[in-house]
C-alpha cells in the first residue's frame, strides 16, 4: 500500500516530522500559494511561508542524508494573482532537490475570503430537519473518493475544501473503520450544498453504496429521508442547528 500525504507544513513546529516520513511515507505534497508572505496568505490563511520553507529545507536535508525515501512535491495552487510566483518556487524546489508542480486553484480567494469560513451558515433547514440520501446519478466528489482530511491531532473531516470545525469533524482516524468513515462523509448534509466537481460512479460502486445505506445506516432515515438520531449519535445535527441559531441571534 502506498502512503501519500498532503500538507501545508504551516505549523511553526513539527516535532514528529522526521519520524513520520521515516515511517514510510511514499509521497509528500506540500501546497503553497506564493513565494512571499503577502501573496501566500491570501489563500493560505494564518500560514507563515517562512515556516513552510524552513520545514522544506529540513526535509531536503533528510533526503540528502538518505534518511528518507519519500518523493516530495512542492505544489503551487495557481490563481490569477499569484502567477508570478511560479518561476521563483520552481527554482526553490530545484535548489532543494524536490519536484515542483502547478495546479489551478478553484474560485477566487480575493473575493471569497469571508464565505469560506462560515460553515455554520449552511442551510439551517437541512441541518435541523433532514439528511438527504445522495443522488448516485450525480456522481461522487473527488475529495471524498480519493482523499481523507486529517488534522495534526488525528481528527478526520469531510474534506480538505471545508474549514476544520465542529460542523465538519467526523471522528478520530484510528477509532473508526474505513467503511464507516467513508459513509459518514458521503452522506454528510454539507456535501449536498457543495458544487465541487463530481465523478461518475461505477455500477459496482452504486451497488455497494446502496447496500450500505439500506443496512448499516438504515436507522438514520425513514421513508421520507428525515433525520432520525440513532443510538450511537452518529449525527448531531440538532447541536449544529443550535450553534447556528446562537450565532445568528447575536
């Protein structure tokens, strides 16, 4: 099994970085949004590019000393405002002896800075009243199909495109089975209001998902797809709605 990690390396200190990479990480992708702090922080909020570069130099030394065999990619998330960063970051990656790649960013951080963090402002009716069974014919989000979002404490979240918080937290990665983690993310109500790209489902995937919804998670729904809180308390949408009401009543 190949182990791939994607990180911003934004924390000032990463005491377990060397141990993590030496444990057998095959690919590490480090995403940035610019070569200067002024540009980088537009998209990567609260991230200090100096910290990112310091960690990358440390990783480069580990590679030079042959302590790790990890393939390292420095990734620029490219927007219209940071195109000038590509050349400088490409040279920096070459200097460190790591790979460099560019992907196109989605949206415009210059105009969407406020909307991204307001995850409790999603449709309160949906949060309080129902969880709608996903429409298989619309496909499945690539961020759920191909990735798992984990923070430095080992908590998992819906995906990497939503803020990490009470409304998007799923469970501890080491305390949940892979199937259950996938299903909790797949049927999360926030995803029904997201327009991120979806890919078509194969016939056997639709069959598997249908069986999961019909058996293990059947106590979450009634025939009208209204929310039923089961004994395990898998969904605490009522609490989310209370948070939304508190926030909007101030």
